[in-house]
């Protein structure tokens, strides 16, 4: 396998992980915060109680851990591919979040949101037709 092909493969693997960790992390974080319930910021005691509820919720921590993995993948892939390629491609995670919310959190997703999700996927397909990196490594900004 050529170096260029290896570079492209690892870029797509990292993009897949970025999308997976982002979508699942956001979904799990949402579930954890729903478990915590509405937070009250009207008085100091309520803020403290809310902070304890959030910080002792394992589901919230699992969501945070996945979001940290998302951020690590994001930083790595930005070192290998153009920002103008990575950011639109990562939008797939925004499309997966409503799907996961529908399947696992039993949220209702309107027809207009589903249409938006399809448009995001179509946009990513267009972006996928371009090379991940168009700039030479080490070029000044």
C-alpha cells in the first residue's frame, strides 16, 4: 500500500471514529442529563445540589469520556486533512444524533429534521469526492 493510500485510510478511519464518538457521546450525555433532571440556578443550594447530581452521574461521565475521545480524534484528523474537508465530514455526527435519539431516547423527530439529515448526508457524499488534503504539509498560513 502506498504512503498516500495509507494516509487516506487512516484519515477515514479517524473520521469514522470521530463521527461515532461524537454522536454516541452526545446521545449518552443527553440521557445522563435527562436522568439528572432540570437544573435550578435560582439559589446557591440548588446549584450545589445540581452540581452534585451531575458529577455523581455515571452516564454523564460516560458521555464526557466519549466526547473527550471525539476531541482527540478531531485534533488528530485535523493534523492529517484539510479543515475544509474535516468539518463538513464531521457533520455526519449531527445527522446521527437525531437517529440515535429516536432509537434509544425515544424522541420524536419531525419530517423536516429527517429531510435535513438526508441533506447533510448528501453534502458529505459531495465532500467525499474531493481529496482530504489539498495543501502541502508545513506550508505557512
